[in-house]
């Protein structure tokens, strides 16, 4: 019997992955303004979406040869490695994007937020497992007025290992007091799906333009547990609930 649903945040409830992609692209162009197109960095971000900052920054620096330019910013930000400087440049742009509440409101995913509200109203336990850091997650939740829907929120700051490690799911499951087989995880990225699967939770992938191709090619989930169209989301959740009941 399903007793809880755990949601991812970025890409799942709100299109912050699109905003993050743009912030990385703006940072790359700032570091190397004459050699990089925003669209190229945004496209490359699709290959690393959902990974920790270190992995994303390192991959993009290598692909677009930004290491030297990022290294020149290390002293400015008081950091020890080029990827950290790149992240700080990127965060400057990301903060500017999300400072406008309307930007976040315009980038909500209505179908997953509708599911969140539905399961909350049905007295199902609800958790959040996000790789956003606490400050950013709080800004998004407060702006979208979503915080009160969750029984427990876990961010990147609460765990040692990020997704695809299942640590954050293990934490949320423990705090909700639910065993994995009685929980559904809603994710959008391959790394998030891997973390949820490793935790033992029933896992549903809700794809986005940034993750659709990689989710399907990953082989992580059978087709019936991959939702490409918003109109199929509630039906897919219901199918898992019936499976959990042994029907």
C-alpha cells in the first residue's frame, strides 16, 4: 500500500533546470565571451542535468575549455579550484534570474504541482528530496507557496552524497516513517531516478525537454513508468498504487 510520495524539485515541480542551464551558459559566456554560444552550453547541460555542482561545472569547463578563465577568478571568490570559481560566477547569474518571483511562477510544472496538492489532500505523506542547496530550495518553495505541502524537506546540505547515491531518499523515507515499497518517488533526471531506484521506492520519471532523451535511453525504467505527457501522470501514479496493492 502506498503511504507516501517523495518529489524531486528542480525539473519535477518547477522548471529551474531551464534556469540553471541558462545560468551556466551565461557564466560560460562571461568567462569566454567571444568563443561560446549560449545555446551550445544549454544543450550540453542536458548531459549533466541532475548531477552535483562539482560534476556539472567540471564537465562544462572541460567541454568548453573554461578552466584557465575560471582559474583567473579563484582569488576573487576565495576558492581553491577553478570549478568552484565557475560555480560562483554561475550562481551570480542564477540568483539574478530567480530574484524575480514571476520568473519562478512562470516556470511551474502545473501537472506535478497538481499531483502534489492531490496527494496532500488525500492525507498521503509527502516528502521532498532535492539536490538544490537549502537557500535556493527555500526561495523556490516560498515563492511558489509549496512548503506547507511537505511533511519533510531534504536538500543537498542534509546529505554527504548527492544523487545518484540514494542517501537523500533514505533520509526522507526514514523521516516520513515509511518503508520503500510503500512509497512512490517522482523524478525527472537519470541521476534522480537512479537514487530513487536504489532506495527501493517505486519510481516514476516525469521527463522534461532536458531529460527526455537520456531517461528513455538509460534503460532505468520500463516504458510504463516514464511519463512524457502531463495528461498521463495521474494514470501512471494510479497504476503504481494498484501494483503496490498486488492487483
